C-alpha cells in the first residue's frame, strides 16, 4: 500500500471532525449514496452496455455474448464472467502493466456479487450439452475515479446485463451456427445490488467518495438480491468491524440496495 | 460454486454432516508453534485435511526500498498453494485467487500487529498450503497469527479464523470442501476475541437477513474455540514440554 499523503491525513482529520457532528464532506446523509446516472446501450457493438456515473466515479461496461466451450465439469451450464480494469486515463497514479492486487480484488468482488446472486440462469445458456454453450462476458473499464469503484463496476455490469440481447445459436454441422434475427434478453432471475460502506473512526458511511475512501480505516461491500437476501460480502482495509457493526451494515445494504435496484430497473425499462 | 446438485447427503435426518460432524462442530484442529529453524517465527496447522506451514521474517529492511514507510512498518503476506496440494495439479504461479487471498489475509492481520513500532521495516508472512481441503484461508490466517506471535512481534491480539456457512438450509460451523462445493453459502470469518473485532469477512452464497446474523454469530463463536487452541500451541512451546 502506498504511504498516506500529508493531504490525505489533513483531510481525514476534517472528515472525522464533521462525522462527529453527523455530517459528511459533501453534505450527504451517512446512509446516502451519491447520485447515480445510468446510460444504457452506450456501445452499440456490444450485446449490452452501460455507462454509469456514481458521483464522479465513471465506469463503462460492455457485455459480449458468444459461443464457447463449457468447462469440463459443467457441460450443462453456460459461462458467465465479469472483469474490471482501471484505465490509465482514469487517475494520474494508474500505470499500465499487469493488474495489481487491488484491481484483482475489484474484478473478483464485482464478479462474485453478480455470480453468487444467480442473476443469470446459466442452465438456459446451453447450445449442446458438454459441447457448446453460450458465454456471457461483462467487461468493466473505469474511466474516472472518485472512490467506491466496487459499486460503480457492479451497477455498470448489472445494467449492461439487464439490457443485453443474446443472439441464438443452433448446433449445425458439428458447430454452433447463428440463427439470424433471433435475439432475446438474457435469462435474468434477480437484480443484485452491491453496497459498499466505509468505516471512518466509529462511523459507517455508505458509498465513500474519493476523499472518504482515502481516509477510511476499513470497508465492507455487501451484495443483496431482489428478495432482500444477502448473497456476497467482502471486507477490506486495515481495521476491523465489531459484530454489531457487521449486523448493522447488513441491514443498511439491503435498505440502500432496494433504492438503487429501482434505478437499475428504470434504466432497463427506459432502454426498451 | 453454490447450488450444485450433489448426490451426497450434506446433512442427514439426525443433523449429522457428510464427514460425521454435528452442525456446530469444527474439524480436528492441531496447531504447532515454531518448527522452522531459519524463520524468525513459524507455525504449522492441520485443520481437518488442510495442512499449512507459515514462516515469518522481520521486522527487517524493506526491499525494494520505495515500499518502505517512514511512519510505520509494513506487512507483506504471500498465500501460496503447492502444485500437489489439490486434486488436479495446480500451476505453481500465483493465481488471481491466491493474490486476492493474500490481500485479505494481510488486511486481516494488520489490525493485530503493532507495525507502528517498527517504521521503515517490513514483516513478511509466507503461507504455504501443502494440502488443501476447504477453508484454507481461515486455517492459514489462524496459523499466521501464531507464527507472528512466535516471532515475538508485538500484537494487540491474535486473529482466529473459521468459516460459517449454510447447507441444506441449516447454518453450520467450519465448512469443509464438499460443503463448500455443494452447499448454499460459505462465510469465512477472522476475529480478534479480546478486542471484539472482525478483521476478515467474506461471503458467497445466498442468506436471508436472519441467516446472515446467525452465520456471523456462529462464526464468531467458532473463532473463540480456535483462539483457545492458538494459545495452547504457544503455551506448549514456551511453557510446556513439547517445545523445541
């Protein structure tokens, strides 16, 4: 981890002082996420896409859908995969080259939240059992950063999957063959929503912005599904949470998640 | 990998699990403090069929130098699985999974270690999974805490870890490999009992809000059991007869 800059230390003191009075640097309530704007189908060459802004954090997700070989032990299921990458234009500190551990974590946590919610029924994405299945790849690129990349990537991928249209393939002449003009939405079972909370001192804040992100002691990302169940969690950062705090974060994530789910639904119906 | 259909019975009508345990029972746990000659501190753990060796070096000079911090010491953790530790040979190069686990274990240990006492130095924790059978990150974190204590590095507490989970709609303690593959949820927890602080927490699988709270509770209780065994391992080495 890079050493903390003097500026971040000064900001942290100010952020903590405000939190003692129940206030945040940007005037939000503690359990209030930043404004979320979702532009769907931003990339027409993708099978589904979304450009998402969460405050000043911006992510573009493109979904590509194509025939693939199944994994050897899961021939009766299609493939879903979600990635995340920081573009060098997103922040002066981003360097090109192999991904560093924080970026690997970002990609894996984003993937896990959507995968574990069973958002996509992959059993319906089989072209020929054990031979050929449909692969759904949701690739996120971060284009601007102001904290909380976890939720921004999750919303971008979820929105892109919600509006994606999958082509149809039949097994003809020993290979998957495109059936022209037959496009359907993906088999969507639920809408996962990731909510990341930062712990600063003894305060829990929803959707930390860049300054809060640099100041926080620990964080937790909790994903809930349309039924209000919790389906994935990741704690990070160099401090811990009490058992009470973890229970409280679970409740906040379901409550805040429900509001954000409505925005994702609105983006989905707006694209049709 | 939740929700896979398995012919195996994960929980029978008497509440007994596939390996004969009750729902609130851990696997057999054996922890040994020390054992390695060259490391500053070390530990070995057998957690069910998991076998993990941990070596600690430091506080020592930081290389490369630019990683050092003038305000505090830094902790570096490498979690690594041997090619022969799992069913099919694993590529020895670090996978994305191993890189993520290294990071979460590092962040689970940081609250415990008084790194601020050793500015400009590094403490290196090397975790080698010799045999894996579900729950390696918890077993590794448990052993790493003992190895850090064995190295004599000042700590606020030890982190004890075990997973809670859900199989057959029932919350269970200490998820084994079969239960992880075929079960409904897996929640690894790392906890500092003296400070009531959860420092490692992950979840995959669907839980209702009630089950979520119960899982955290069952996991924290399990950590307290593991904690006693960590203390016993250190006691045995430094105050008992089995020391080296």
